[in-house]
C-alpha cells in the first residue's frame, strides 16, 4: 500500500506547490498592477496615447459578436512580424474576426497603421485573473497566437480552461529569460502545460522551451516569421526621395532602434570620427521609444551637435548644415534604411539584446551591430558568419567601420548582397506556422 501511495502523494504535493506558486504570483500581480498603472498614467503626461483605451488593460472593451482569431505582439517589432500572418489569416478566413493585442502605445499605433480594416486592435490586459476573464468574455477567441517571448501564467491558464488552442509563434527564449523563468520552475511548467504549441525560431529556442516544461511533441522549429515580411515594392523610390531631400550628394548611415544608457552617446562619438574622413556625412538616428525623442534631442544639444528633426519643417540651409537627422516619427525606419549606405542596429551596444537585423539585410545594406544580440542570437550569428553583419564594440570601432564602408562602394554591394540572399534563403516560416494553425482552426 505504501508503495502505491507514494506516486499519488507526490502528484498531490506537486499540484499543491503549483497552486501555491500561482496564488503568490497572482497576489504579486495584483500588488504590481497599481504601480504599473501609475507609471503608465505618468507617461501619459508627456504622451497622451498612454491614456487612451486604458480600461482595456483591465479587460474592458466592446464585446465581439463572433468568436475571433486573437494575435498578440507585445510591441512594435512583434506587431510588425505579425503582419504577414494577419494578412494570410484574413485571406483564408474572411468571415472570422481578427483581434490584434499589444502592450505599448507604439505597438498599438503601428498595428492600427498596418492592419486598418483587417483587424481590431486592443491592449492586452494585465495578467490578473479578473482582467483576463473579462478579456476572454469580450474577445471570445477561437485560437490564440502569441509572438516571441510572452509567458503569462493566468492568461495561459484561461486558454487551457476555455480550451482555446494557443500557439507561440516565432518563439524564442534568451539565456537570461530561461534563468528568470526557472526560478519559478513549477509555475512555468504548468503555464506551458495547457496544450501550448511552440513554433520556435530555432533549435536552441525549442530546446529551452522543452527544458522549461513544454510538451516535446508540441514543440516545433518553424523559423522566424520576420524573414517573411514583404519589402514594399516602392521602397527604393521612397528611399531615393528621402535621400534627395535630406542628403543630396552626401553619405548617409542610419542607426535604428537606439537606446540610452550610453548607446546614443557612443553613436554621436562614432559620427564625429566618420566626419573626419567624410565631412558631409549624415547620421539618421532613430530612437526605439517615442517617449525618448525629447531626451535624445537634449543629448544632441548638450553635445553641440547640429541636428534637425524629421517631425519639423526645416529650411534647406538647416538641412545642409545638419550633422544628424533625428527620426522622431513612427513607421519610417524602413524608409530611412532604404535611404542609407550603411545600417547600425541598436539595442546592441547596451545589454538590451539587439533589434531587427533582417530589415536592413533584406534591403541589401551592410550591417553593423554591437555585441549584445541575445534577443535574436541565431539570426545574428548566421548573418555574422555569412559576412553580412559585423560586430563592433564601441564608438571608435563603430566610427572606423562606418567610415571604411562609406569609402568602399564595392564592399557595400558585396556585403549587402549576402544579407539579402540570407533573408531570401530563410523565408518559409509563415507556411510552416500556417501548417500548425489550420488544423487547430478547422477541428
């Protein structure tokens, strides 16, 4: 009898442990929610978009009459990655509503611009049991597709409770994320146990999800959906127009998705080195977060850098004398990559983890990046190995490499061709992802 009772006791203990951890997690979430709300409302003093649709963060909002397909991307980059999927789902299931959720105003603005009549855009609620239940009651999802790294215990549990199939698309886990989730191992093992299908970016990511408790039979390597984004047919013409307006006859390099903490200061220092060899060179600096546009402008002023802002009307004389163009608008980074000779991708000189290397690669630009690329380590590693991207460690090396590339058009063409070929060779994640989605929708 004792031998037979041990496994049952063990299962009971594990279940009790999970319930205990989930209770503690939910309690902490309830304590954190007011603090996060106050922080967002304070941000709204500078950016009123933080105040709009605030009730959606607690699960409120209009109720759909028809069950929907729900797609979530936490911010602008993930929303952009979801574009090809949303378009494909709309074509295949025109009668099914699509709801796209995000957490940031930049993500919401980008989603509304991208999807227009294709999808309804909302904020994801806080991971509070009550907020999650209200959200599900109003949105009524038939299927949930969550992009990249979003593990929310109460949200996933509600999917399981309501038997809503859940797919993690372009799923990835950085080493830092794995360590954080493992500290609450039983909780996240339960989170991934609710019938979650993992469509991982690469084998390393798939192995990390399995190590956290994902079902090996439901964990697949499908690739990164960001490879399948469509470059606008007129992107070259748009880049030429921007180049003609802001830098006729001048070399240009674009630094996309930049951050504070020393990265933007390093870019300014690097640009000074570039201008020692290319006196007319223009740096287009695109901060990652709109709420930092004013802060970056102040940094440029303190450094006595002559700059102009994209959002403001500027005289021809000011444009001609500018050393830096501050890209303080949304949705134009791809156009300014197309206008550039060289791209630097930010969040990589500081421990943010790097941002999207594939957009400049698809445009055939030589790419420079810092050493911190753990957000997309497989993509960065392969681009670097192919010679399409290069790692720089600080302002001196960055400035020297930009200057060298600006002096060597043949090298820019050769390196850019490698990046474009790499993107083209790795397309196909959308087809594999749809192969997982269709059976779940048509059950």
